């Protein structure tokens, strides 16, 4: 079934049914909370989005599940929500039992192997992120040819990585690492919550949208026929209005219950 546009009376009513203080609100970062930029190191969320997110954090549990490292995600956000999971689900906070430092050694070995094979290809950038790494090729002259060279280099890596496709980027993570979907389920379990709302824009976010074992409301940023999300937004710029809407719903619920959320 194709995703439906969220900004309709039916879509907003459906979202309202999931919007409450006992829901986990989870977000991808690039292309969702922050606009996509050519220079991935220059990404930032707007001040307007940051203010809304901080308000949402005061009302409900909020998690960011990003392909970025946790440090990069914090820098882009400008604050720390209840939970940041980095590296596509592989990197958890230091005090989490899910943190696995062996993943860093594995990705270090891959980085060294890839530099031997990909150095000299104009426009290719290898981003080492600790528990995963990303091979960017957005700036190459012929992305399809370069992608073929990248794929050939990945085949030779030892140990064999889990490959996570993206937009002009190939992400590599250890086979044992969590996917974004598994990370969302672990976050829900850790917070003791039974349902979640998740916003994402990338191929990696489909691992969340495809979950069948949790009560999930999925929203894809951008209209795509292939997404497993139930709803979509036309663009990242619409996130601001959706954040306002969810905050209004929870604050109204709080007033009606007289729980003193203010």
C-alpha cells in the first residue's frame, strides 16, 4: 500500500491517535530534522526546529537514531535528547550495555583496506565514525562508475561487513550491529513504552518502517512509492509544522487531565 500524505484531516487524526506522553518520538537526523547539504560536515538543524524539539523533550521521550556518530549528531542538534543512537544502530551511550567497542576495531581495519583501494578516486570520501564508516561519492563526476568501484572494494573486505545503502553513500557496519529497526525496539524496551512515532527519509530508515512486531506510526520524508511507511511529508521543511502539531496535542491532553505538564 502506498504511503498517504500526512497533512490531511485523516492523516493528522491518525497521528493524533499515537501522540501522547507515553509514546516514543524517534527521528532520523539528516534529511529529517536537518536539511540535506552537499557538505555533510556542515549539516545543522534550524533554531526553530531545535526549540520545538526541546519542548517535545519536556513532554515525552525523544530519541534520534542516526547514521552519524553520536558526537556528530549532538553537534548538529545543539542539545542532547533522551537518547541518541549513532552509526545506524551500532553506537550507544558509554553507560549502555549495548555499547560494543569491538565494532571500532573492525571498522578501523576496513578503513585501512579501503584507503588502499579507493585512494586517488576523485570525489570519494571515507568517513570513519567509530562503530561504522561511510563511503561518500556525491561529489564524483560519474557516480554510477564510482559506485561500481566502491562495491568491488567492499567485496574484498575482511571480515565481511553489513552494507547499508544510502543516497550517494554506502555505509558499512559489523554484521552483529543493530539495525535502526532493532535500535528502535531496544529504545522502546529501555523506556518501557509500547508504541512509537518515527520520522525518516533514507533507505536505512526502511528497517524501522518495515517493523511488524511493534506498534509504530511511520512517516517518510518525501513522496516515494517504495517506502513501507504509512504516511509521508512532501519535504523536510514540513517537520516544523508537524512538531508544533504533536506538541499541541500532548499539551492539550495534559490540560485535560490536569496533570500539570506546564
